[in-house]
C-alpha cells in the first residue's frame, strides 16, 4: 500500500484525512505580555520654565564644592572661625527664606560655590539652607541637619505659592 501511494504522489499522512473540517490557519501575534511591552523614560517638569504658558517662580539654586574635604568638618570649622556657637545663631544672622519650598535636583552643569574660596556669608547661607532641605522639601521650621548627603546636594528651590498656570 505504501508503495502504491508513493507512486501516485500522495502523502500517506493526509491521504486518508478529511481536511474539509479543519479551520484555516490564523496568522497573528499570540505572544505573551512581554512581547508587547516597551520601556521609555519620560522626564518633564513645570518648575523653572521661564518660557511657555505655565510658570513657577524659581527661588534659589544651592550647591557647594568642598574640594575633596569632609563637608561636615569643613562647615563646622568655618562656623567656629566665624564666631558662631550653633546653627541657631547662624539662622538669626543669615535669615534664610521662611516656610516650605519645593526642591529638585539640579543638573551637573550647575557651577557650585567653592567653599574654600567663596565668600563666607554666601557659603554659610547655602550650608544652612542645605541643612534645612530634604531631597524634595525645604522647611525653615525643621532642625538643621548637616550630613555628607545634605551638604553635597545640588538643588533648585521653588516657591509653590508663586505657581501660576
């Protein structure tokens, strides 16, 4: 029988099957969810844009450069040299903005104030304000915390009350 089918040119597997009941093949994407995902990083901000229809008042840019020295020790030494006994005395002299401000990290192209060569009042003002900041909020009513992380931040501060859209 096999040889008879080979001579006739018929495939043995389909020779005896009724193919009229089979559905036509479907050609579509039947992959899992991972085949339909795409990752794209989107970054946009309303803060600090001077052009366009939405405005949010930019207040201050902060960033100190310590020339490789320990930030906390350097600020404490400067405070001692300037005759302050605590950060609360510094608060009365520097008079930073009162209330809460929004903070956001600043791009690396911002030129930081050099602590060793910059004017002492500007250095102390920025150090005090960085000590009153978290990564996202400046709050003049919180205690001043000088850590390596807080003093090495580079931030832009915005007044949320000045927001206008």
